[in-house]
C-alpha cells in the first residue's frame, strides 16, 4: 500500500505586509519629515502640530546619509529617493528616536515617478532594519487610504496659506540678503516673519492675506541695503534638488557666498502645476471630468490668492514679484506642450523662460541622477529657451551620489564667469 503524501502548505508571502499608522499612534509616535524647504516646513509643521501630531523635520546631512540610501536602495534609483531614505535611516540609527514610537512621512502628488512610488521603496528599506516603523503619506490624490495623514479641510487651507507666506518670506529674503548693509539683518527679518505667521495661524488671522503679506514685505523693506548690482541666478529643476540643501549641496548658500542673488521660484507654482495637470488630464487624456471640475475650483482659489500677493508686491515696489502662474503656462506653450507632465515636465522650461523675461538670465538647472523626465524637460529644453532668449546663460548641473560638490560648484563658477562678463559689457 502506497504511503499517503500530504502536500506541503504554500508558504505565505508577507512582503506586502507593513505597519499601519493607527489613530492611537497620533499620541504616541513622533513623525519624521525629510528636509526640503526649512522655512516653509517650519510653518507647515506648525500646522500639523496644532492638529495634534508630533512632527519633526530632519536636518541630518553628510556622506553617511547618502551611504545609508545607497545601502538600502538600488543604485539606479533617483537621487532624491536616496537622500530621503538615507535621512530616515541615519536618523533612526542615531539613537535619538525610539523605533517603536516613530513613523516617517512623505508627500505624494499622485503623478508619475517619486510622486507616487516612493512609499514602497521606503517600506522596503525600513523593513530591513526598522520593520515596526510606519510610513505615512500626505497627499491630495486619495493615495494610501487608511495610512495617510488625517487633516481637516480647514487644516489643509492653513497648509496652503503657509506655503503662500513661506514663498513670500523666501523671495523677500533672497532679494534682501545679498545687499544688506548689516550682516544678519535679513535673517532676523526672516525669523520675525515666520514667528508672526505662526501666531497668525494660531489665532485665525492667517486668512487676512493682505495684512500678513504687508507685514512680511514691510519687515524686509525695513532692512537697509546697498544699491549695487549683483548677478542674479535662477534655480530650476526637479523639486527636491531645486529646494533641498541636502539634495543640491547648499546651492543657495554657495551662490550667496559668490556674491550673487539666488532667484528661487515659489513652491506654490509646483502645487498649481500639479492641480492644473489634473484638469489637463481630462482634456488631453480623457480622465475623469468630475475630478477635473473639482480641481479647477481648487486652482481658481489658489491662483486668486497668488494674484493678490503679486499685486501687493507690485504696489510695495521694493521687490520683484512672484511669477504669475498663468503667465508661466503661456511661457511653457512657447517651448513644450502642457501634456508633458512627468516629473516637473513643462514647468521647468516655463520657469526658465519666465526668469529670462524678468532679467534673471543666468540659470542653474538642477538635474538629479535617475530622473529621465527632468533631463528631457530640463536639459533637453535649454536650446529651445535659448532660441527665445538669446542672452540666457543656462548650466545644467547633475546631482548624484558620486558627484563631488567641488565639481558641481566649478561648473557653476564657469557660468558665473560668463555672467559677470556679460554684466560688465552691459555697463
């Protein structure tokens, strides 16, 4: 008689199982956020804390952070992913945080690439050493249902105002710092404005856009400045390396040390870019029209606030106003179709053209390793922008794990040498 063979039970694959951030964790867990825009994030984190979350922005830097990213993420993954994941792991290994009571947060815009797909990468990296750490998402696209940051409509409105005020503080600071007569006055004005906006977020006066914007403009206008002319250098590119000191090797600080004025486009431009792309999806790709209607309402509200700030800046007269987003769209149409939306897509050539129009002809196009869409829409659009603005001086700079800061800065110095020569010839 043959022996009865019992088939083995199939092995259960737990690779898709991950810790979920529960309602109880709101009281017990510290949420770590990767640094990108320090002064914007100071306001955004303030809103989250007032909503009851324990949130902390990471500022750890150095080669150890990049090495942690390389250790846990494939070498071909984009550089911003390496930086973000490296920051998380380096912080968790520092001993400062209890992994059993810590979570991490990443923003998602719902588009292609990192805008949707970072979370699986982060979870896989954390699973190797910190499997109990949940990954949270902050998004407006319905991603990660049940494991996203839970904020009310009023709190999302506060986040929007925080970005508007952060953009205004950043813009006024960059237009003041290179010319200040007393070292540190611009930095003091920046701290004063951020603390004032936090108080406005607490007492509800943040909605008084005119009053808050005037406060920021007057605070920086009160700083005594010289009348000398300096080279203006615009910074465009992929959103992380455009703004993050870790991602772009402290590009703004370097430009200031070279006696230049950094011109950094507003974060709200990227938000509006994401919103209008959803509207365009219905037009170009036949996506849900109901969704497009909802996002168009959001767009009109955000764009209306932006126009108010621009009018106040023009009336005040001291500072070059923010870019009008509808004008950015028209600039894009001269170079590339608005259906090109992977990565930062059409926004990069639009910002380059708008900068050139407003007198910022010298531009650094920050290109992260592993981000093909931004190499195409950024570096690939340089020639088309130059055909529109013959005096524009653009240098694409690659940021990747193997690139040295010295090499990056030397490329920018060559561009600055041309910029100074052009300024001398104009005079």
